[in-house]
C-alpha cells in the first residue's frame, strides 16, 4: 500500500486590497474596498472555499508619515475577524496584537472572546512593535529597546496563557436544577507577580473551545527565534531563497527541540507573493504593471523607516548609502537584515530596491503559471524549507481567487493539501493537540 504524502498548511495573509503597495491604484482592485467589511468577509469565504487553514491580519498602531500615498488598514483586526467569523464556518482567524502597547488581561480576554464566537478558530500573532510613530502614540519618546521588548513579551505571553488556563475545560457546569454555573474548584487565580505585570485572575471568560488560541510569531531576529522556539505554534517568516529558508527552518526546529518541545509543535510558513497567469510571460507582465504604479515618494519613506536612514532626497538611480550595523537597530532587526542584504547586492539601485520590496516588503515574490507556483511550493516543502506557506496575494480579491481556484486544485491532486476540512478548530487544522490547563495538570484531587 502506498503511503499518503505529507500535507502542508496554507494561511492567507490579507491586507487591504492586496499586498503590493500599489494594488489600490490598479484597475483589478476597488480601492474603496479597504473600508468594506463585506469585502473582507468575502475574502474569508474565498479562503474557506479553498480549504485553507487560516486567514491573518497584521496590525499597526499609528498612521505614520506616509498617509498621502499609503492605504491604511481601516479596522482593528480582532473586531474585523469577529465579523468574518459570522460569515464563515471553518477557516482559522489570526490577528496581530502587540505586547508592548497592551496588557495580558485584556488581550487574553479579546482572543478568548473571538475563540468562543468562532467556535475555536482564533489565533494570536504576537508582535513587540518596532515603530517610532507607534511609540509616540503611547507617550514614549522612542522605541523601547529590542531586548527589553522581548523580555516584556516573554512575561506577557506566560501571563496570557495562564489566564486562558485559569478555567479548566470542564469548569462550567450549567446545572439548572442545582443552580450551579461553574465549579469554583476548577476556576483558578493565577497570582502572577512579575517584573512588568501583576495579575490576580482568573480570566472573566471560561475556557475556549480549543483550550487556548493558536500562538503565532513573525520575528526572525535572534531574540525573535528564541521567543518562537519557546512559545510559537506557527511562524510567519520572510525568506527569499530556498537555501535561506532551509537554514532558517533547521535553526528554528533545533531551537524548538532545545526547549523540550517536539519540532512538529511549531509550523514554519514562509511568505510568498504570487502573480499568477496562464503563461509565465503574462505573469511577469502583470507584476510589472503593479511595479510601474509604485509611488517613489511613498516607497522611499517606507524604505527610510526600515533602514533608519533618510533617503527621501537620495537619487533613485544610485546605490543606497552605507547602512548601519544591525546591532544599532532597535526596530525590526530581521526585516532590516533582509533589506540590507538586498541593498548591498552588486549594483542594486534605490529604484530597483523599492521595486523588489513593493510586492511584499521583503517577502518572496513569484510570477508564473499555476503549475509553476505549485511546483515552487512543493519544492520548498519537500526540501525541508517549510511546513506550509503564508500566501500574500498582491491584489484582492482576484489574487486570492486565482490561488484558490487555480493553484489549490493542483496541490490537492498531488496529495499535498487537504480536499476538505477534517477538524473544527484552528489547532485541529494545524494538527496540534488540545492543550491541557496547567492548573488541572498540577492538581491531584484524588487525595483531597
């Protein structure tokens, strides 16, 4: 009997009317969709039609200086995903929330609520926030230092997990005859007393359908990888070559093992921005259409923020000036290193660099036929570079529709992706077990 091939996971990373920064200017999109809840609900339905594991929304906490040419995210993502939950039945729902500018109790509560509302489909993308403009909105004169942000994030996640665990799975009794709502012996104060937070608990939300939301992380710095190895169950990463992706995958899985976890408890999903057409030439032409619509003013300001150097008066047809060491950067270190590597490639001009970054801010862009896209995904998966992929459509809804209707069926025929949902929760989609409450595990009631 032939063995069934291992299957991978697919997440749709949704952003406005597309990941390409000029998507809102292209005739394949309707720019006003960024303000339409129905637009995003329909994206959720399209992703669910393709049997994808999840959809994901990033988030930022500032307008920033680029509003003239930048299409902003209109909705707070957990609120938006609550609306999408009502329009879908199976698709996982992942939202970004910062550990730097929020607190564990309210974060745990809002994700527990999303998990209840969706029937166990919630996931939290954990970020530490690296923008100057975000810091200014929270009364700070600058970005908190990189290591300090991750130390706070460590404690934040431990506290949030304890709050989700504060209700055991069977704590809710709902016995109308006796008038008992919950068993108080199965609802626990967490008594967290740390460097950053003091929280008594318990959470004022019972245990959610999948135990606790899926934990996702996207940082690839040394601190970010260590954080992911300790806590994350899925990692969204930006790798531009197969060799780079393989090295990242090996490194991260080894770190997971070093923290006493099984490597399969963390899924690595590199991002890919696919331009899909019936021929490779047509796909490349489509990509050029979007690149030609990039606003240099916006792109230069965005690039300046990443590298920490003001490039707004710099010649587009010259190489970048020498960039500082990554050790001098307090913002997003992993994205900075990626951009620095691209900038320092032989002969790369500022104009060429902003074109490379326009599709996915450093994520890998690929133009080709549906078969070529499927081939690339299969190659990376089978060559030890990925457990799945973070699909970043360059324009929406068409880019997602193209992937779901043209690429997914190929993957299904090859036995690489599910043909139907077999689980009811996001953890189930990712092949992860229902976690036990840490408080239930620590109690021995038989001796009471």
